[in-house]
C-alpha cells in the first residue's frame, strides 16, 4: 500500500464528509441514522470486488462503456488553436452521463435491502436514468419533478412513464428542480425504512457527493487512459459544464493530481451575471441547503434564490461541495457562459462535427470556443460531451424562432 | 438551561408548546397572534423562522413560510418580533425554530448574539444534526441559549447519547418519521419512546409532529413532559389571516385545558 499523499487533491472528503469548509451532513435527525448506514454500506461496497465487478459489467454491457474519446477535426480547424477532443458520454444508454451514477446507486440500494426508489429531476435526464435502472432491476420508482419542468419537458415525462415510473409534479415553491429535491427529501423522511433516494448530482449530504463522484469518475479514468493510449500524453485543459457538477467532477477527479492538466468548470450565466443566472460560484456565497454546505445563490438573509438557465439541467441555485472546495483552493478554474453563448456552441457543434449536443455541454463548447484560439496548436483540450441534444430541440427551436 | 424554560416544565403539569411562523401573514400581524397564544395558556412559544426551502415541513407550514416571505419578512423583523415579545412577556419562554442557512448566514456568533439580545431562550435547528454541531452549538451555548435537539423514531438507543450530548432546554421528540402536520403517531408507540428517552435523560421531553386536537394532545401529555402543536395553529392563520387572533386563542385554550389537566384524568 502506498502512503497517502498529504498534498493530494484526491483525498477529500474527510471522514465526516467535509471537503475543506464545504460538504457535511446537514439533514434532519430522522434521516441521520440512514445517512450513517449508507456511509457504512458504501465503505463496504467500495472494498468489495464483487460490487465493483457488477458495476463494471453493467457499465460495459448495459450502458455501453467505455464511451469513445473523439478528436473533433473541423471544430479544431474552425477555432484555429488547441486540438479539441470530446469524451462522448452522450452516447451512453439514455443519452447522458447520469446513468453511470444510477447504476452505482441502485446496486447500493439493493445491497441495503431497500425496495423502493425515489429521485428528483430537473430536465428529466436523471429521472429517465433512474426510471431506467428501476425497470432493469424491477423496483418501484417515484420521480419528483417541478410542475414547471413537467410542462416544459414533456418528452422526458413520457419516457419516465413508459419505463414504469410514477412522475409526481411538485407544486411547491417555484416548481423547479430545487422544489423537486425538497419534495423528494420529504418523501424520504416519511419512508426511510424501505426507500432509497438516488440523488442525481454530486451534492446533498455526505456520502452522496463522494459516491456520485466515484461512480462518475469512470468518465475521467477512461478518458485519461484513452488519451494516453492515443496521443502518449495528458491533455492540457479539461472543460466541463456545471449545474450540480457531477459530469465535471467525474471528468476532473482522476486528473486532479496531474499538475500539468488545467481544468475549467463552466457555470450557466443565464441572461448574464448581472441578471438572472444559475452561476453559484460566480454569483453566490457559502451556505447550507439540501444537506451540504456549498456556494449558493441567496439573499443577505440566507433565503435561496431561483436559478435561471436555458438548460433545465443547470438550473439549480447550488453546486456540489467538492467544486466549492476546488475553487477555493485554486485547483480548478471556473467561468460562466450565457444562454446565447450556449446556443451558439450548440449550433457550432452541430455544424462542424455532426453532433447535436445537449444544452448542458453546449455551455462547455461555448467555453472551448473562447479558450481554444488562445492556446497553441500542439496543445490539447478535452471537453466532456455529457449529454445529447434530442431532448432540447424544442427549446432550441423556440429560441431560434422556429416553430416545429 | 434557561430559567424561563426550566420554569415552564416545572409548573406541576405538562407543558403546552405552540408554534407559529414569524411574519405570517405579515410581520405586523405576528405580535397579536403571539399574545393570543400566551392568553390561550401556552407554556412555551416556538417562533418559526421562515425559509424558502422548508424540507422537513408539510403543506401547512410550507404555505406559512411562503406567506411570510411573500410579505417581505426579514431576519431583522423576526428579531424585532422576539425583542418586543420579551418586553411584553418577561416570563414566557421563547424558542426560535427554523433551518440552518438563515441562522448561520451571518455567522453563528452573530446569530447567537442577536438571539440573546432579543431575549430568546432556545433554538431548534431542523437541519443541523449533532454531527455538525460546531456550525451553531458552541456559539449558542456561549450565550446561554439552549440548543433544543430533535429525537425521532429512527434515533435508536445507540445513537441517543450523541443526540443528547449538547442538548438542553428540552428534547423535542418527533413522534413520526415524516414531515410536520401529517399523521399522528399511535399513543402506544409514543409511550414506548418516552420510556426509552426518559431512561436516557433528565431534561424534559416534548412530543410533536401530527398533534392537532385536544383529544390527541391529552393522552400524549399523560406520558410526556410537553406537547407541541404547530400545523393546526398555522392552518388557522392560513384560513383567517390577521383575523386569526381569536380562533388561535380558542384553539390554544382548548389544547391547554387538555394538556394541563391530563395527569389529573390519569390518576
């Protein structure tokens, strides 16, 4: 066994679930014993080769991993700077990276003897992924979704229902992702004896940020090995979009101790940082919500503000606690792009590479568009293409003034 | 323990603890509602601090939070309501109940200082379990404010000492695994829980969640040191707005009669 590296960026959180000043377990007492059970069970699963083998087998044969690493020649040529590569997680079963985490969590749920699954969803991608694994393992599934999101994401609502899930429209608050998460927590606290809550992003009470990161780190582990095999070197810059931050932490984490690799997380600047947006790091400050301490959009009294992004998947007023820590220690840089810039990025990838991206990674593409031209031609950018855009064509059409 | 809270649980009868959300329906309406709760015979007042994301609350208190925030209720209003209450009612214990973020956003010392200056006796924070005590507990204890923790049906005997360590004032037993204002627990399960809790601590234990009527409150008061009623009062405020003063006084009076006399019936 190698001695732990005290300077590693990969040894968070501590045993209490803290990433520096962030993270933790800020939950009601009713949930606390279950959170402790989950933590203990996760430690055992992590050390159990049979658990890892089943996870790997499902990722390979059910999800379709490893996802390809793709060099984007025409985008690279158009931007005129660094080589642009994509990790193609949009090719996964269900069309996004969300399924990686759902496979891991449902295996944990089964291990713990839980017989009922709940989840929250915003755009519906995590809801679809959760409904998918519930169908695969024959467990009943309830998805909480803000009533506003139910209205604007009808195709995903129908997908979830086809997969056998019950979709509960949440009428509380602003009727979006934050309210769906509140309602899922209310369900969980009332059904804690038989119910497992599959949280969709690398946030929530410990151990969720850690276990979601671990399950999503397959993205970065594969990408690192693929890049070394293809080019014999590591990328110079990683880029990923951030709502809660699960695809970004999944890509970044295996590279955190590679000092030559810079990283850029891209938040949603919505209409602009001086208007409505969902950039918790750029426009928020630390606070406590949904079980963890992290950067939040909030007023001076600690009341939570509504996020806005054209991408329902980034439309959340918080961010995973490990990102808050990585920003404060300076290991990862964070930037933001607006709705309009993301729409440009969306169209750019369609036109140059024949790939229709989701609006979430369109934010990463928009950031790549800005930074690639400033980098030498022999440098390498690796961006995470975390979802495909089928679900977003109605939104994009509307913004482009096209009626379908 | 705060002298006012100790006295409230040493009156020779079980205590009635009543909850109302600060600023519901408006900050100006809250003082008269608090006075009605005192006039009705409540022994302890819980003043709810509204929050945008009340994850442990059912529809009644969620709606109250939205009404209060919609009326522009700020933390400064809540502290002013508490300060004025203390001036009008020097002996009635007042507890602030709410969520971590509004309590800690300016730092726990700031909150403890402000609560202390406002004459607050105790604080209940729903989403700071003992594992995160440093976030709030030390600052409150330094100011002599009781940190009132919650115990639930899922708090087993192995965990109970962790919950009790650093708790004072009273222990709030959440009688059902769930959110506020929903179903009531069976009296037999409450009796079993009381036996377990009282064997582990000397501080008073009050039982809440799902208690709405004198008929429910009386039997609980026979086995507990106190009974907490929240959603039923908040529902009246939702229904009558600023005109809820008399209905609230009448409900509290009927609850107080049942709770205060519970042990007499039991004899």
